[in-house]
């Protein structure tokens, strides 16, 4: 972070909630070097708190036991419409089990790295509990204690939220337990765990109100710390999780009503902390939406509620612990600028709204939503789309300016970053590869892909959350081409990573309102989101008229809006699990008879009018050089289009006042110079037959791997998973029992 300094105390935390093996106890004793006296000094206590921030804040990394997904092509992202290619959760050929000795073991989001307890989940919780105990017993003033404790309660709730969403009820540890086998804490019910999280968040909000509930932190050096609004915003997410079908199989309306009433009351405090939707007076084709992710400061970006701050310090391996770079720009930028490039699926490209705000008819996943009167050209999906589409994806021929010169690293890379246009079309050196959907033997224009084995199959890239120089003229990164040599890449970015923003507060509230029966209020929240995207009241912000009266259609519209608004922010997989969108909840009764959906929603997909993701495939869209140009060579300059006299047009500037006309011209150029090719996304079997997504019923509520159970002999296994400590017998813990 920038405003909050990190201090390392060498805190060796202890996973102390259940019985452990003797060897584990010998190897993993508590060696904390912080004595009680540190808490009697506010700066010392604050330094220890900063250490908790350092361990608990989200990062730009693949989803793991420690961090939620930030939108990368990880196990979460590849389990949704956002990316093609099977994840561990969707591969029909490899079903997960609790056996840790196999390559298909269920991932461990519960304990973490057992030989690094400083970073283990319950190690972090133990550090937080130690901090709470130390502050409560200190000689600090009550006001000082409250400020410190409020932040600690938030992070304890954050840790437990990231457990309960996977497993339901988990052991609740409120004290600093000694690492002995007698200190066993059993799994609490999911309801008890949710109540504990909500209690911590309410306490955090109350304790931080004096410092933050009047416009946020007064001291600018505290920017980046959590506030009362942060705590209540996360509370809303937790309440919606508890009320969702994942944990609410009978659709108990009282849960939704309670969530709605509390969240509606909490909104005034969130607003009082200074939060709101980001907007400017110069919104051009969705530029306000793009700007959300590149604004830093309490007044500059009201939308960021829970986020991680970074700096531009160059990473010197093993030397500079102060380097905290946001890696996102490196992940998404094209190869010839110093990035890796992330390729979206063709499915998500087709699902974004048309320019009238309605879903394309070609995207038939939401049957209760009115389809657009505009026809989606699936071969050229950049025509006539929602403004957010252009700020989420980039296509060959689109400007994507940056502050740098990639030719310093490789003379064949384009040199003018400030006028960089992405030309991600490909060519083939063998005519037999051109029509082969499985062939990856493609070569990229402008030296694309030449950094890695000369292969390049990407044509369309994820652009979301990019620090686009045409949107933000004061780049938040330092461009250092020398970083290529270390494998780190040239973008050393201080752009914030936003885990929870105000748009989510509104959509969480909309969801609770809809399911509690107040659809008009829910629609009001959708209208706010749509207004910032660029729609207005002339066509009801692109929303259909029956959303205020049809609950299922309203809820479907909310989930659709979340899918578009939060694309590549790591939220879709959690939404799909909460609403059981892989199969509608079919087969839950085979795990436990009481788990069958009942009441007025017996199949979530049927009720919502959503096509289950199970049984579908996701492919990719590629643009290759037209046949009239022939094939190319395998060299960086082997582009047959340029060698054959083809001329590229000027790059499309998304800030143009003539964007629609510019895009039409680009499409015409595509039709004359490029061919459309669908390339393989999801896997095929050994006979090259298509395979289809299969998310198993027991994946909604995970079990523990045998590695976790081996370290925790009395830990009860989840129903639907084999119990390692009982010879593989079926698990007995019911996450849905109250």
C-alpha cells in the first residue's frame, strides 16, 4: 500500500483450532516476537495492525486459499462465461475428490500452506485475535482502542467470510489458543458462522464511526484503511450470501427481508463515509466506467470501498520488500507491450447488451429478459454494444495507448506507446492450419507472440481495469522495459485493486429488495448503475417494463447486470455458486434429502429463465489474415497481409465522437482483409470429440482434502465428500443444518 506502511515482526502464527499431530506441534510452535508492551504505544499497535493489513488485503493473483479471485483466468474465472478452457471445477473428465494424493484433489481454501503458518488462514485469524487481546488489555485510550479494534474486527470477519462462502460452518476461534491437542474447536453451524461475521462487522462499523462516518478518514495518511462503510458494505454481501439459494434452499423470505431492511438502513452510513458511484462531467462512450479503476484518493474516487493500494517501486528480487506493484496491467496488456494478454470466451462477448441496453437474441442464456431489437453480428461483436463492452474488451484495430516504448526491449515491437493500436489478427504458415479449430500454430502481427515460442492465438483481449492513457493521461505505472529481462514485465503499477465498490453495494441491495418483494426499489438501483454506464430515462435505461412486477425477471436482470458490471472482477463465480447456476440445484437431494430446493423455487435456473452452464461449451473467436493474401512465414515480419499490400486503417479511439461510424469502417476493413475463425476453447477428448462443462453437485459446498484432515484429526468432513480420518467414509457435517 502507499498510505499504510508495512512492518514485519516475524510473526509465526499458529493454526490452533483443532487437534494436530505431534510432529506438527513440534514444528509449528508459536514464535511471535511481539510482547504485550507493544500495544501500550499507539504507533507500535498501529504497526502491528499494518502487518495484519499486509497479510489480509486482496492481491492481484490467482484465486487461492488466501485470496479471492481478482478476475484472472484462474479456477474461478475459468468456471464462468468469462474464459474458455476447463477449470478444476468444470472438467467433465476429472472429478474432484478429497484424496490429497491425486491430481484431482479438492483445492484447499481452508488451511492454506501447512508449513507456512504465518500465511495460514487460521494463522491470520490467530494474529488478529492476538491483536484484539493485546489492544483490549493495553493502556491506550478508549478512543484509540476503538479505532484499532474496529479495523481488526473487520479483517477477522473478512477472513471468516472467505471460509464460509466455500464450506458453510467452520470452527469459530475468538481467543488466542495455545497450540496443544486439547484445544479443539468443532465446526459451528453456518448460521452461527454468519452471525459471528455480522457481529464483527457491526462492531467494526460502530467503533470506526467516530473516525470515518463523516466523510471518511480525516487524516489523508489513513487513506486505504477500512471504514464504517467498508464494514457495512461487506455485511451486505454476507447477508445476501446467507439469503441466497446456496444456503436458503426453501427460499425463506424472512432472510431476504431481514437483509433488505438492514442493508437499506446501512446505506445511509455507507453514504456518510463519502462513498458513491464514480462519475465525471466528461463521460465519453463509457470512459467513466473505465476511470473507476484508475482513480486514487477519497475525493477522486468515491466508488472504492474496500481496496488495496500499491506503489511503483521496482521489484529487486530478494532485496526490496517495499515494492508493492499491481500486476493487473502486466497480465492483460498485449505481448508486444510487455504483458501476457487474457482471452475472453466467445460466450461472454455475445452476452453483453446491445447499445439499447437489451441482451442480444444470440445470447440465449436469459430467457426472461427482453431481447434487443438490434441484431448482434457474432462475427463482428464490437458493433452497436453497451458502452461497457468497449471498456471491457479490445479488438484488432482498437487504440490501447500506454506511456512507454516497447521497442527499447525489442526493436520489432511498436515504439509509440502513446499511439499504440492493437493489431491482434494472426496468420498461419500452413494452409492446413487455417481452418483447424484446434491448431495453435498461428503467428501474430506486430511481433505479437514472438516473446514466447512464436505462437499467438489471441485476437481479442480483456481490457477491463486497464490504465488506458486515453482515459487517464497521468499513468499510475512506471514503464521499465528492463523488467522484461527478469520476467516481471515493464508495468510497475500503483493502480488500486478494488475488491468491493459502491456499484456492488447498490446491486446487493437491489437483490435483497427484489427477493423481499420490493421490485420497484430494486429497479431504482439498476437504473443508477445503467445511468453511469451511459443510458438515460428515454428508454428506461435499457430496462424492460415488467421488472417492477415480475420478481423472477427482476432477479434475472440483477444477475445479468452483475455479470456485465463486474466482468473480470472475480465476482461471477461466487454469484453462480450462490444461485446454483451450473445446474439449477438438480441433484442436491442425492447428497442429502433435505438439501433439495423447495418452496416457490425448486430449480433456480428454471425460475430465473437462465440456461444452466452445465452441458455448454465456450469457444474463442479469432481473426486471421484473409485467404486472398495466402499464408505467411514463421518470422516476426511474415505477415502476408502487409507483404501483400494490405493497409491498416487508423486505430479506433474509444473517446471518439464518431465511434459508431469508426466501428463500421473497421468492420468493413475486417471483411476485406481478415477471415473469422472459431478456435477451440473448452477441451476435447482423445478422439477430438467436444467435451461439455460439468460442475458436480457437491462442488457448491466444498469438503476438506485429506491433507487438511491429516493435520486436524477431529475436523468433521462435509456431506458429499470422503472423510480421510474415517477411512474414506461419507462426510457427516451438514452446512445447511441450523
